[in-house]
């Protein structure tokens, strides 16, 4: 991007939106961060920190917060979306008039819309009218608490138009944050959504004290599920083997910083779904998206037993030990079976 277009709007002042605002600022962008709550926005502007999510970080002076979405959009070439996947549609419909025909949308959201089964890029296209070359997604092993400490991380910027992906890449490339480009939007989005579901399952087994062998098996077979569905939907298996697939899966399933892993761990320790929701405090996208992922799998004739078990535990009331027993008692087969 040229200097005239270095203004970026980030919508969502949660942990990931705040962390990515820091990355953009460190890369030389002027960032306006939209938040819903006036008290949080006031705190961001007065203390240059986010007391609710990332109190330890001091944001650069080039980050400014507002509750006005139009103010955030003014003069911004990039509109970065870091809100809940299940709440973004009405927000985009409301905000559509504020953007220009040249606005490039960047999705940080890792979920699939309930009811429609749409990927976030598809929701953006439908609600804003933006063509594919103006919609990018960013996905990878990016735990916000590590990124705000400027610890090394890598990610993938995917867009159907390579020049757009390269422009977004330039806008967020720093000495600690290394973005790669890709044109496989579907693969990147599916990897980001499905890893949340697998992380819920891994968290459950961790909470039950079932050990690292179970964790490794779930991560590996979870990747197989993601790859099967991705290929059925036109994605490249190489994308699912990369940062947006395997990389994100490993980070989310292994780290106590992961919301989805934390939610699953609470379930495995005996909490109810509502108790786990309250204890996790932040949105675990996989809790809602697991149903949408399973719906896509059924639509494309893809078998996803781990995803099915997660849906049964969270939305069907099945006890974790029953779900684990059912997974382990499935008929043995070749590892190369691709159904």
C-alpha cells in the first residue's frame, strides 16, 4: 500500500483485534480500533492499553479507538474484521454505507455461519457486495497473548487476487510477525474454523487426564477431517498441511492460551456447557461453529467423527467419557481411507 492508504480500521477490540492493531501499527499503519463499549474505548485512548483483554500491552500512539464505525472507516483502505463469526452479518449490513468501492476487507474471524454454512469470506461478499479480489482472510497459529509480547509468529493472508494478498501482507509484516500469501481462501478459512472444533475435543481429553497420546491422535485425525472436507470443497491439501491448517491446529490444541482448548478442558473436568462458557469468559468460536462444520460435512458427504463427537457433547448433552468411548470403539480401518 502507498502512504496515502496506510490508514486501517480494525473492527473488534477483543484480544485478537487489539493484538492485530498492534501488529499493524508496528508495521507502520495508522490504526483506528472500533469497540462496542464506550468504557473500553475510553480506557484504550487514555491508557493505551486494553484492561479487559490484554492489560499488559501498551499500544503505540498510532492506534486510536472509537465507538463510531463510520469514524473508524474514514480514510481507511483496509477494513479488518475481528468480531464474532456469528454476529458479523448484521454488523456488516448496518455498516455497509460507510465503506468505499475500493475498501479491502480482511477477515480475522475463524468460524462458519450457523444456518447458512457460509465461510466468513462469503458472508462478507454477500453483505457488502465486495468482489473476491477485495476480500482477504488472515489465518494461522496466532495466539494474541504471545503476539502482543512481540514473540515470533507466522500467518497466511489468502485472497483470490495475489496483489491484494501481497498488499495486506505488506501492511502487517513486522520483525516478529511474518505473513505468507496464498490464493486458497477456502482452505485457509476451513483450517481456521475446524481447528477450533478439534481443540475443543483435545481440551476435553486434557481435562479428563487422558494424556499426550490421546492429544496427538486427536490432532492428527482432526487434520485428516479438515483435509477431507477441504478437498471436497475445492481446497488444496497443501493449505491444510501449512500454517493455516496444521500450524494453527497445533497451537490451538496445545496451548492453555486457547479459548477453545480452555472451554473443552472445563467440560472434561465435569463442568456443564453453561458453566464452561462462563469460566472461559471469551468467545470460543468452535462452540457454535462445530454445528456448521458438521452441516458442511454432511452436505459434502464427508465423515468427521471428531466433529460429530464435539457436537454431541456440546449440543446433544452427551457425557465426555461416552463420546471418547464411542470414538475409540469405531470400526478399525486403514489410515489412508479418505471418506
